[in-house]
């Protein structure tokens, strides 16, 4: 089978297909669907700086992802500017600098992802980070969910909301960073959001939404990779088209049968 000839890709697809949509559940609960897209473009600067300083691109990207997550959180927390505006400032500045530093041919690869440059090291990092994301979010699922959809009530319940907001921002930044290698900065947000949005259509409970988002994300990643390899198309757009097709199928099926989980 074609995927078994590309074992690195199937392992990476499994890891990201399970972990990134789980992040998407909390992004949607927070009503911040565009945050992951803006953050992906912010991380372009991490790639650009890595190239300019001639350091390992993956290491530079993850270090910058954590730094950007912390910076966005604290600027938002210490000022009267809302999160969308803060991310917007980071987004536009990062995109401008990155477009000047990254060569045009590498910029396109960064936008869409590249199958040829995925090695065992990338797969290992993806699996470790995906495992960390899943364990962190599921292990503290109630706390993250409570802080996401009812922060005021969570504070009354003596939950340290700011701690969970910072933790989630860092998890989101890491998730975006690890997903960039496979689907690129332009589309990594869709791998986070689309499966979770599909799951939300028919899920009444947050835990059910989390499980279904992971399953739909897994289906999107594997289906997209199969067709990407068969048709020799870029992985990012193909995976997202598979996920989008599932979204519309779920919407149509739910509209016809009104099935809830």
C-alpha cells in the first residue's frame, strides 16, 4: 500500500490528526477560531530568524513558538487591548519581516508544507509533542474546558484561570509549530479548526466533541495523505480539502437525520 511505503508520513499524520483537532475544540469554545491562523503566520518569523541566524529551523521554530505564546499572553493580560488586536499586531509585523527574510521559493514551501523534507527527526518530535498535547488537554480536560467557556464562573470556583489560559496559549503555539511541517503555515489552522467544527455540529457534550474531533481529524489526515501521494499534490491543501469534504458531509447528514451524540 502507498502509505506503508511512506511510514514517516503516516505516523506524522496519525500524531497530528489526533492532537491538533483536540486543540481546536478549546479554540472553538473560546470563540477564537482565527487565533491559530494568525499564530501560524506569527511563527513564520521564527522560521525566518532561524534561516537568517543559520540555526536549526525546527529548534528555532519551537523556541520562537513558546516565546510568541508567552509574549501574546502577557501583552494581552497587561494591557487593555483585546487578544484579537494583540495577535493582529504580531501577525502583520511577523508576516512583513518574514517576507523580506525568507527566499520566495522557500516561502511557498513554508506556506504549503513539503513531504520530501520530513525525516525521522520530524516524526519523532511530532509524536512526542502530539502525545504531550493529548495528555495535557485530556488530563486536565475539565479545567481547560471550564476556563475556556466560563472563565468568570471558573474564578468563583477558585480555578486559576490565567494559569490555564497561558498553558493553553503555549499548547496552541506548539501545536501550530509542529503542524507547519506537514500542512504549512497557510493551512495548519484548518487542521485545528475544521475537524472540531465538524464535531460541534452533532455533539452536545464537550467530551463527545473532543473524541469526534480527534477521529475526524485522523480521517482527514490519512485520507488527505493518501490522495496527496497518489496525485502528487501538496499535502497541506489535500488534507484540508479532505477535512472540508467531511465537514460538508457531516453537515448534510446531520441536517437530514438530526443525530446527536
